[in-house]
C-alpha cells in the first residue's frame, strides 16, 4: 500500500485514526539483510538551499538559485510554517506541535537512558552551511505546476511511491551530483503543495534513479504504512525538519528539527514509521522527541543561535536517521556563511545533558 493509503495521525490531539505506517531509509542501518545507505550527520558535504530553485532556471544570487516565487514567501503562522504559499503540514501535525508544556508532554520514563545513549557530554552540532563551496546541508527547491514529470526508478520500489516526479534534470542533490553520500533530492510542487523526496538520487535522463522515494500531501497528516521507508530512515519527510535560513532570519522557528543518532533501536514512535536499529532497547527509537530543558539558561545567547535554541525548547528535536550523535540538519545556503561561526560557538556550549526525552506515544515495531 502506498502513502495515499496511510492513516491520519493528529499529534496535537494525540489521536490515531486507522493504522499508520511508513519507513525511511537514508543513512540507516537496516535489519533483515537490507544494505546500508550513507549515514547522515557529517558523512558527506551535505547541501540545502534556503532559497528554493525554480524549474525555469531563474537567476541565482550568491551561488544559490532563486525561487520562482517571491523571496520571503516562506514563513510561519497559526496554520504552521509555509513555503511558497504551501503549509508544511497542518498546524496539528507532529512537526508543528509545541512540546514545552510538561503536563501535556511529560518527560519520557526512559529519558535518562536514551540521552545517555546519544551522549551526555557530546555537544550539539549544526549540520548545515553554504552551498557554493561546501554543499553542506540538504538542498530543497520549489517547482511550478508546469514542471514536467519524469520517470523514476527505485532500488526499493516496494516501499517507494511510484513516479513520475516533477524533478528537473538540474535538481539540487545533497552533497552534489555523484558525491556518494545520502544524495537527497527534495522538490516541492507549489501548484499542488505536494512534496517529493528521494534518497541516493542520480539523474539518468530522462528521469532519475534513486534508492527510494516518497510523496507527501502537505495538507494532510497521513502517514506512510507501518514498516515503509521514505527518503529518511524514520519514514518521515525531510523538508519539514530542516533548520531553514529564512525562518532563522525572520526570528522564529515554528516546528521540530530533525537530528541524527549514531545507533538506534529497532522500533519507532509515530509519526515515524520505520526503524533501522538493533534489539537494544536502551537506544533511542526513530521518531523520539527531545527538548532543551526548561531550566537551560538562554540569557547569554543572541541572534540566530538564540532563535534555534528557543525552538529546541518549544518544539524540540526528532530522531530521524542514524548518523553522528546530536547532528541537527539544516539547509544549504550561501547566506549561512557569515552566521555559522557564531552558531557553532553557541552550540559548543549545549550538551546532551541539557536535553530530556519527551513521551509522545508508544514504541511500535509493526511492519518491521
């Protein structure tokens, strides 16, 4: 069953409607003899564009393709974050739900165990940067409804949403074409507000050859089937969890952020739908939410670092893939260059011990 048959799950209300599911693969150790993809979290140069690129190939600024929609069209509101007029999932979606109310989202009973497994004394790391020089981060781009859809082939076709996808031949690839890393491609069709994401992506003409692929209707809370992969090891969408330059510049991040852990258990918490770990239950499951403790003092931080750390208190982080511990993923944009030294310096003062895991639902192994 494809993602269209997945059930809806409203995180804010804590409700399950039907049977949820799904499972992503990138950078994850897989059980059952499946091969291992390139790990997230510093395993390659990365790349992501805060200014999305258009299908028509508009002019570039600072080495990053400009969007086909007005700059600044990305934002946030009571309806949740938006890009180019498309809501990035409904406001009640897990990604867009605040978890700083401890009465609604209590500390997970295994919090101490999970945080210790990820690393109490390891500081958080900004896994993003510029595009032109380092291709560091994960790129994303918008296309218009007129973008031609092209055929897709997938190594894991049984857990991929079939093509065609509206991918331009020049779609930005994480790490750069042929880099050999996770090589994600994220494309948002702003005509239908459908997000298309692939892993291990190579243009072969007239279409693309990829490890796996997933489609997400951004006006829906529907999940992928239990046990299915996406372009991410947790079965999640990638774009909603990126730290994006424009929202940091606007002064507010209104969603959870994705991060990686070196090792995870063979289980997941919705909205994740897939696992890529071991039988060791002391390890964090995919989909686990963690938040910066309320007691953590932010008074010494300022600028972009304060924006990001505030969001870590309010919305937290979500385990999305296997990779380096405490690596938080953002997009690749040349505009990050003058900001990264200060962000990295601030992050060096924030350690695993400053976080706590939050209970948002039971761990599942369905479909694995």
